[in-house]
């Protein structure tokens, strides 16, 4: 969506903008991250075709988005995680635009699955709990073939994509003091099931993690100047 709205990421060797998922793709410390893969996709223009699993994830996002905005019915798979999906209504921002400038001078663009400003969240058991005042929950919907791929709370706390969305929220709403980072996983193989992983972070923790992300962006900007994949770390 962001690419369609904003054009190519790299123009004449200059990294113009990136998304949160783009940083993850390039980050060697993120699962599946690889600078050379990122170079092939964004500099050389060899985007990998959308897989069936990726399309399933996109479809799941659309189903939940429509439900939160209009109250429309959920699919069987989404119903498996119904206890982790908040009731439609006020206090939620669905597919909220992300747009801010990083310190390396690269624009950060995209959309967040869900910002929850209600001051309450759903825990891993699906029970409603209260958050500290001035907290936003950053919630991301994921599909997976196995819960073995689900991240731990520590991995969620360090997740570049969620950190980017939290940083965007802190810049847009400066009174915020905490960000709750949440993944909801929907199991696509076997019996429909869902799992939630969540962790609460403060501004200092998000800021420190965002500094790491900006370091990755600087490397991406250098890699964008390369004309051959052979010079890009794999």
C-alpha cells in the first residue's frame, strides 16, 4: 500500500523512504533479514512473487480491518482469535498512516494495523486488563503455519516493526508515556487457533531500540548506492 502511494524506495542510488517491514527485511538480526535480499528487491527491482501464505496474511488483515471499522463478520480463522480482537468502536485507529523522518534523513512511511488508545488491553488469556495512563497499544495481526514461529515477549520487545510503529506514535502524540507491543498469531494449519504475545515498554526503551533501527537505515542507505549485489553482505 505504501509503495503504491509513494513510489519507489530508491531513486538514483538514494534511499528516499522505507517502511517498518522494509527495515526488518534488511536487518540481519531480524528473522529472515538480509541486506542482499533487500538490495535485490528495492535496488535491483527483483521483488519476489507473493506466496500463498503471504496472501493469506493480507486477506486476514482485510477481514479484521473491515470488522473493526464496520462490525462485519469474521472468517472461521479470525473467529479462532476473536477473544484477542477488541470490540469495534471509539479509541481505536485502524490502518493508521505512519509518516515521519528518521535521523539519517530517510522518510518512514506505512500503516499500522491497530493503535489502541482505550487504556485497556486483552491479555494472552483473552481477559481485559488495564494499562498505565498515557499508554498506546500497537497491535499487529500475523498468520503462521506453526506457533513455533511466534515470538517471545523478549523478541516482541526488540521487534523492529513494532518499535517503528511505537516511535511513530510517540512522535505524533507526545503526551504518550508507554507503548504496549502486541502480536496476535492465527494458526493456518490444522485446527484454527490463535495466540497472543504482548509486552509493555516505556519511551526510553522504545527510543533505545529505535536508535538501533536507525543504524540499520544508515546501512540501507549505503547499500542503496551499490550497483552490484556482490558488494552487498548476504
